[in-house]
C-alpha cells in the first residue's frame, strides 16, 4: 500500500469513529419540548399506537459508546489502519506460519516415517491409508471428486484405466511433477464434413473393434497412430488414452468426439511436489494406488 493510500485509510477511519461518537452524543442531547411532546402524542394509529420523541435509554447509549471506544483500542492493538502494524505485531501471515510450524512439529515425524516406506507397503497399512484419505480430500478431491471417481475431464482413480500408468512410481511422479496432455486440433486436415463425420463414427465404434474397411481407417493410421497406437490402445508415455475400451474422459457422444477432434483437448495435472512435500506425496500415491487394487 502506498503512503498516500495508507494515510487516506488512517484518516478516514479516525474521522468515521469520531463522527459516530458525535452522532450518538448529539442525538441524545435532543430533548423534546413540552409542546413537541404534546404534538407528537396527537399522532395515533390503530387506536393506541402513538408517536413519541424520547431519547435513547442510557444503557443503549453507553453500549454504542463502548462499541466505539472498543473499536479505537482494537485498531491501536491490531493492524487495521493503513500500514500501521498494531502494537501486538500480529499478522495473518505470521499466524499462518506459526500454525504450519506447529502442525509440522506434530505430524512431520509421522509423515517422515511413512515417507521412508514403499508405496506398496503403505497401501496395506490402514493407518497410512487413513492419513492418505484425509490428504486426498484436502488436495485432490476438488478435481477427482470426494470418492475419487473423477468427472468430465478428470480421470477416475478407482478403476484400472490409467493415462500415464498405474504403477506406484508412475502415480507418485504424477503427484509430484504433474502431467500435461495435449490433443491437437485436427479440423484442418479433413477435406469435408463427411470425412470428419466418418472419423467420428470410426472412433466411436473402436471399442467393438477397428473397422479396417472404413475410409477413416487410413486417416487413423496416418493422423492418430503416433499417439494412440496401431491398435488404438493408447500410449501411456504420452498420456494418450486408449480408444478401444469403454472409458471416455470427455464423453463418448458423437458431438463430444467431434469436438475433441476439431478443437483438441488440453489436460493439466498440476505439480504438487512443492505443495505437499515428498513424504505426503508418497502417502497420497499409496492411497491412490490402493483405490484401484
């Protein structure tokens, strides 16, 4: 915050508190005269509802004043006025750092113990899996869902279909380093809409077997074989999905398949190594590995 903005906030806060104090005390001094009270009592609704001009009860007035005084002491003790840090020296960054340090001191040795074990061993440890489930809810459920069954564009982690491989080391690498999958847009390579529609029908029917008599088969062998393989089983080293199973990351309808071919897809699994650390990453990998076993 610039120095001018800091002073703007400070002065604005002080003036506002002073104005509130003046308003409360000034309003309490306004005593109605006998004539005003008599005139106001002549305003009657529903037979017995009268308009009166009475001052605030003293306990209510003092409550307002104490609130204003408490606000002033609060703003002196805690940061709340521009760049002024407060007498307490408190900051949200400092409190966060203290809480992280306390949690690390308490749970760090536990994570270190599990981090030294193999993923396959951790996957059979109920205590480690319980911790892994908690970590999953904190770090992974936003994309893969609370049950790890995924969503459109986010893989299901409970089946045996893996884009980059389901071995412990591959899962751990996905968590630590992240993954980036790119399906390039191919609209420009089709000579006509009919050829594109033929490719859509070809891909949609691949789980039932590759139709080598289809005109799209030649195009597949030219355009798609490098990533999805000659049999359509995919290439895990590239993150290219299998087209011969019945698992579709973005949907299996003709419209979605056509959109994938025309516009391409970009899938990103962010790297979480710096966020979770190596020990938590191993526990997470063990939990994810256990879901598909």
